[in-house]
C-alpha cells in the first residue's frame, strides 16, 4: 500500500498563554533564494493567523510539491513567527528529506 507523503509541522505552545501564529514557512531551500511561507497550511485550509492554546500543540502539513524545485542537498528549516514578533526555527534538514522521506 502506498501512502501520500507530506512535510509535517508539529507546533507546540510551551507557554501558559495563547499564542497567535502569523507565519509558517521555510528558510530558503535553494542557495541564494528567499524564504517562503505557507499561507494556508493543511488541514486548516484557511489563511492565517491561527492560534495555539496554552500548553497545547497543533499539527500542520504541506505536500512536498509545495516546496518547489529546491536543491535536494541544500539544508533548510521550518520557521514560525508569532504575533508578538518572535521567530522560532526547527533543526536543519536536507531538502531531499522533505520531498522524498525514503531518500
């Protein structure tokens, strides 16, 4: 059986207050390119911003084809921005791990 692939983002709010996410995206996936964001992360399907309750989490995903034609050997990371201007980044991974998890 074949399952569809997706890049999964598990956003965790460790604080004791509501957090509003204004941007979810990726740092450049090609050397010299610009960062980009996902305007309607799935399964939300509606444009942000969106909220995460205190001490809770939300799981979002994007199909690999939304990552474009990035260099598979280049490293990238997820980037989340909140309404108070803070930016959080994930650990770095190679683009090939996002577009082909079997690689």
